[in-house]
C-alpha cells in the first residue's frame, strides 16, 4: 500500500464516517474502525461506491484484545500509518455530578480515555514510520476547564461528570503524548468539532456532520510546520 493511510475509530457513522469520506476523497486509503462487523462493512461499501479506497477494521475501543487485533490487522495492510483519528466516544447522560453512577463514569472513561491511550500505544510503531505522522483526538469544548469554569460561556450549563471530565482527561493525554514526541515529525492535537447533529445527542446539534468533519480533517492535514499539543475548534485554537 503506497497511498497515505488514515485509521479512524467509530467511523461507520456520524463525524467519523464523514471525516473518512472527506479524507478518502483527498486520496487517503481509509481504514475504517467500527465495532460492528455489518455496520463497518456497509460503511466501507458506501465509501467504495464514491470511489474511496477503504477497508473495515473491527475494533472495540473498550477491549484491549480487540485493540491489539486491530493493530495487527492494520500492520498487515500497510507498513506505516500516516494519520490516527481517535473519534469513537460515548456519554452516559445526566447533568448532576453528585448523582452519576460511578459504573457509568467508568464505562465512559473506558471508551473516551483508556481506549485512545491504548490505541495510540498500539499504533505508534506504524505512526513513527510515516514521514509526517499525525494523531487527532476528537475531544469537545465541554472538556475545556476554561469553558466549564466560566459562568458566561455557552457550555457552562452542560455539567455531565462522565462526558465532560473524560474529554478533559483526553486533552491531558494529548498534551502528554505531544510532549513525548516534541521535536519529531509526529504531531498530536485535540479537536472540538462543535455541537453536531449526531446519534450522541439525538441529532439536536446545530452543526452538520460535513462541517464538523471538515474541522477534524483539517488537523489531519497539517504540514511540517503545523502545531502539536494544542486544542482547536472551527475558529482556531481554544483554551484547555
């Protein structure tokens, strides 16, 4: 495989699928990560119908064994990986931290935090072989401590302990990995795609998946002089 490659988790629908489509249209070979065999293969077929080269990678981001198997499958398809996009994410719901069930919080962290950490670690050998490796962690403005602590900010009223704090943790993961690889071609950033109409919010979001996927894809395409260890939304850099 000579084309540039991108692996995206949770890419069978929503922002993940649209990001795969947009990068595929720009010539990337898409490794489409999805937990469900049928949904993953159906998404790949839709991409192929549009002329995008793609393969389904079965992955459950909450399962270490599934992550290891996915990494082996990717290594069998390509000698290097140009872009990793940690897109898969969940929320348990609820807006009162003192009432959130700790098991729900743990379940969200398995997907939103521990999954991306393990996926990065498993795919680093392939990412380091790429001329310009890129990691994009799909976070949220709801993970910004600056926004969460500002009573005048639009995000202030959204207070789910599980989702918000998991995205804050993912931001920290981004910073720490970026510090480790500072001075190398590998660049690692977090992105807030914005409040988007997806299954996660019952399609109540105000942005289209096409618009938000463009925000994600932009960070996957940064050049040699691009940023690392930073947090961006559609308008530019935002505070942690």
